[in-house]
């Protein structure tokens, strides 16, 4: 890749998805774009980038942007968060919404570990008296395909997932493990670009979007946070990483990373 | 994290492979554990009778006394229910993993492993 290629990719990721990509990190760009270039039949990443630039084809453009979107994930990252959702937040919401439906959304689900962690925790201890709907989205179509299949390598199922949950929720394959249909069928999937208008998705009681904000440019980060805030149903919670902030929203004492709309927080306090 | 505490926790690595013990020792020491080694279940049992460890990384298939037999005997010893036992084996069949958990294992690592997996499993077992 030339320095010009790297700058072009960085600008493309910023324009299309608000992502911050450091053009100086040549190894990262090569590592992420190399497999895409090979898959698309190009002899090198440079050739692939030239094609992206010259052909102006949406499919190729998104192949590049999606490859550069954040991919780091694991089962039950910060397990405290799942305990707080299942043991504290959902019962509170369920009481208010008795007989109704609670909608939960993992907004950047990657290859599925985050949303399946939520689904497994719900399968084990769902609150009574409400119907739960679980949605998952990601920018990257290929990651969504992997997520929907629910197949994970031996390495992947050992990062954050307890052995008890492994034997309870997975079946062994010749090379890896597949999540039970019972858990997989709890989740509905959709490709979503979080910097775009999200109003078509409806409203949610819990939106999980953890450890993603650092990958956005500053203005995109503010836009994504505002977009996610607008998807919250009254009394709903946006859950960010424990070190992440939503300055325009109200934090929850004792629940780092949990934010509600300021109006909801005022109503709850009144 | 265990690291930097004045009184490091003791982890006993039980494996008949010297290479596995060496790799595990390096990972565990980086995580702040004091590490002891045993080459089979009988040797591990003798160790536990001398100084009961906080955690045990336990291979399944070993000469003299295998991991499962060691675990059963350990749990009969005074203080033998205290250590968190994390099986660490090439066995990746879910029925075998279930069997280990039913016998009182806290966690299970499928080989090969790396530092992230060991740290994740120690945390799940409550010793990190």
C-alpha cells in the first residue's frame, strides 16, 4: 500500500461510517484489507484500493470500510454488565411494562458474542410477565453472517464464556462449537450504519453499544450517541463501555456505562 | 488482579508435559501467581497435602494418576474443597467437559491455550 492508499482508505472510512483510521498504521490496514483484496481477486491491497478509487462501486467501497470497522469482541465482556441488566434493569422495566414487550438491541454486535451473551443470560433468567425481543446489528455484512451462523472456534468459546455455559448452550462440531438453536432464534439481525438515521428501527428499552465510541471521529461519536439516545423508549437505557461517556445523558449511580435520557432520569427522580 | 499483592496466590500446574508446565508457569507468573509443578496426579496430591494451592491447572490424561482421579481424591483431603480446579486438556468433547464439571472442576481449558484464555478462565473461576 502506498501512503496515498492509506490516506484514501482513512478518508473513505470517515466519510462513510465516521470511523477513525490512522493512515500511519500500515500493518493494520494491510492485515484488515489483505483478506478482502484476495477474496475480491486482486493481486495486492494496492490493486484493490485502486479499484475502489477508480471504479466507484458501492460493493467494493463497503468491502473496504467494513473490513476497517472494529472487530474486537468476546463473550461476556465485563460480566457485571450482564448481571446488572438481568438482575436489576430488566426487572425494573418489566414491572413498569407488565404484560408488554421489552426490546433489547446490541447495536454493534460484531461476530455475535455480545448479543449471544445477552441472549444466554436471558435464556437462563428472563424476567416473568413480559415478552423479550432481542435485535442485533453491525456495519459489517460478513460479520453478521458469521454471527447468524452461531459457529465459534475453540479459541473463541474460551474467551469469556464459562465451561458451564459452553456445555449448556453449545453443541460440538468437528471443528468448533455451534450455539443452540434455542438461543440463536432469540435474535433478529440487521445491517445498520450508526451514523445514519436510525428512526426506522423503532424504540428500545436497552441499547448495548460497548467499547465502540473510541473508533469514531469526534463529530461522528456525538452523532452516534445522539442517534442511539433517540432510539431509547421512555425509561430505556443506553449501555456503553464502563469507561465511555454520553455527556448529554444522565449516568446511573453504581452502574458505570449505563445512561438514560435526561428527561427519563428527572421523571424517575420525581 | 493478583499481581502486585504482597501475598501471591499459589497455583499448582499438573501436567506430564514439561513443555506445557513451562508455558503455563510463564503465563501464571506474569499474572502474579506463585507456581508449583507436578508431573502426575499422585505427585500433585503429595504437593496438596504439603501446601494446599489456591488454584490447580490440571491435565486429564497423565500416567500414575489421571486428572479426574486426582480431583476426586483431592476433594476428600482436609481443605481439599478450597482450591479452584481448572482442567486443562486436549479433550474437547462436551460430554468430557460436563463430566469434569460434575466432578467438581471450576473451569475447563481446551488445549492449546494462550495467556488470554488462561486469564479468562482464572477470572471465571474466581481466582483472578
